[in-house]
């Protein structure tokens, strides 16, 4: 196994983890910002008010994009299994 192969696998792993995290992080950021603005306008400073909408929004994102995320992980893993015999020489 060469160091370029290791670096390529690491790059692919970081890329796929970023692709899978972006939808969840983006929705969490948007929902958190909207709730924070509403709290600033209404001056209601309740911590659970930000937590519950974020959890619900993340659950919706996971339901919508969960199949795509699973497909991406399966393809990455399949690629690693197909690459394994050439790396173990």
C-alpha cells in the first residue's frame, strides 16, 4: 500500500463525511438563526425554544436525505472493498 493510496482514501473519506454533514449542519444553522432572531424580537430567552425546533428540523432532513446518505456510504464502502485486494499486495 503506497502513501498516495492512503492519502486518496483519506481524501475520499473526508469528502464524503463533509457531503453527508452539510445538509444537517445547514438546516441546523438556518433554524437556529431564525429562532434566535425570534427570541431577540420577542425577548423570550428560553433554551428549549431553540433545541426542539432544531431536533425536529434535523429529523426531517434525515428522513428526506437519509436514503441518499446511506447510498453514498454504501458506494464508498463498496469502493473500499473492491480496492482492498490491490492495496494488500
